[in-house]
């Protein structure tokens, strides 16, 4: 009999004269026991489906036990969530549902953009610019608001360009990423091609606009060269898409990560911020040389977990040509060589603190790298990808040590 109660309410007319007593009696026809499903429950459903005027009418003519209703409201916090048939909530409150849905949508949007921006590259870009900027500091008085403003301008403009470059790469590699990186928004379908184009175009314009407004030529040229190389690396046009050539692809990454970042952003601080003549110090030369090794390793290693998709789509990376195991150990050897040189450079420093920290720090990083490399399962794509992220952590750690090289 309870079901008759539920079915009758949606078809009830609302407004005008409201419900008539005869209609209500018809809805409650059957037995007295059916009517007493629960007065408080019936009230709740009526209140849900009827207008304000109808509710008042029902309150006047059909709700006699007001104490029972008040107790129900107190017990349930005045929440209008009742299912007269099974005793379960009929539906959640619209406000709560809408708030929850909006929050979930916002979280999903943030997560999709987080993956689209390739956060490991964003962190690497920000750390490298801050670290190189510190090389221009000559004394404590250089830590002025001017310094922090100059660093912020460089970091924000470079991050905008970074998002353009990684976004363009994803737009050009949708089919490959469906095999290699199906979790990326374009490959998974979370972003349409139109959305991807809108994002990369917006960030490209913002980057150039900020570089122009700042008025720093080293910064502007860093952004422009990064744009040219990043576009040529990814976009599928005649004479471009340089990533198809393993050597040219490695040179693009090396030029941006090892040369442009070190020299251009140092000169941005030295010339534009501090108004000093250009000078290439020993720490700057070391940073450029060391990061040349590291950039080559990143360029080679990033293709190791992507071998399947690269083979299918004809990307002739070193991993496709030489095999995963061989390229893996080439990368490890290059990094160990770089750490050995860094230890020697640190040992030759005339500053005791610099000598101790740089020698010990690079020796520890070299040891950790070797121990981790020996335990990697090269037959597991997940293990190789995890180790690639570990390489990026070593990259971050190096930029913590570079400002201490004196």
C-alpha cells in the first residue's frame, strides 16, 4: 500500500485550490494501516512535492499531531530526505548535491590540467631559473625586492612557455600517447583537440606578453628560442618534427635545458636586474657543462619507457635503435661521469664550505644513482618510468648544489 502513496503524489495538481480532501482520501485509500505508514513521512513527501500554499493547506486539514512532526524534524536535522516505500532517502538535498558535483568537477579539472602541464618539467624549469639567478648574487645586499621581482618575472614567463611546449608535444602525439601515456588528458579524451589548442595558444601569448612587458632582452630571447626549438621539436610539418631524429631531438633538449636556461636567465639577472656588464663566472660555466650531460641523459632516457609507441609510429629514437638495456646503461654512465667531474670541481674550490658540500653532495648522489640503477627491472615499463622520475629528482637536487659551487 505504501507504493500507492508514492505513485499518487507526482500526479497531484499543485496551486490554485490545492489538493482537495477527496483527492487526499483517494490517495490514502485501502486500509487505515496504509495511512499510518508514518505521518511524519507523509508530511515530508507532501512538503517535497507540493507548493507552499498546498503545504499550508495540508498542515491545516491533515496534520494533527504537530508534536510528532516537530520531533521528526529535530531528530533528522530538518532534512527533507525520506523514502516512504523502503525507509531510505528519496534523494539528497539539491544544494548538497550541487556543491558536491561542483567540487568534484573542479578537482577533475585541476587534475587534468596538472597532468597536461607535465609537472616534473614545470618543477625543473622553476628550480633551474631560481638556482641560476642565485649565481648572479655577489653579496647579501643583492637580496633585495628587485632580485625577487626579477626572479618572479623570469619564472612565470618561462613556466607559461614550458606549458606551451609540453602541450604542443601532446597535441602532436595524441595517437602515440594513447599507447605510451594513455593517462594524459588529450590521449584519454578528457581534453578535446580544440581545448588543447586553446590552452597552448593562451599560454604562448601570455609568455611573450610578459617577456615584452618586463623589457628584458635576455628573457625575451630565452622565450623566443625556446618557442622555436619547442615548436620544431614537436609540430608535424615539412622539415620539422625534429623528435623523429634521435640526435636532433637530443640537441633541442640540450640547447634549452643546458644552454638557454643557464646563460639567458643568468644574463637576465646580471644585465636587466642588477645593471651589471655580462660576465661568465666559474659557477656558471660549471652549471652549463654539467647540465649538458644531464640534458642528454633526459633526452635519451625519456624514450626508454616509450619504446612501444615509438616503434609503431616510426620514431627512430636511440632506444628503438639500440635497445632499452643499452641506452639505460649509457645514461647511467654519462651521469656518473658528470658527478665525477663535479666532485673534482668542488675539490678545487677555494672556499672550505663550498668544497665540503659540493664534494660530499655529488658523491652521495652518484652513490644513490648507482644503487638504484642496479635494482631496476628493465622488463617492467612501470619500473623504468619510476626510475625516469627519479632522474628528474636528481636533476632537481643538482640545482640545489649549483649555487654553492664557488
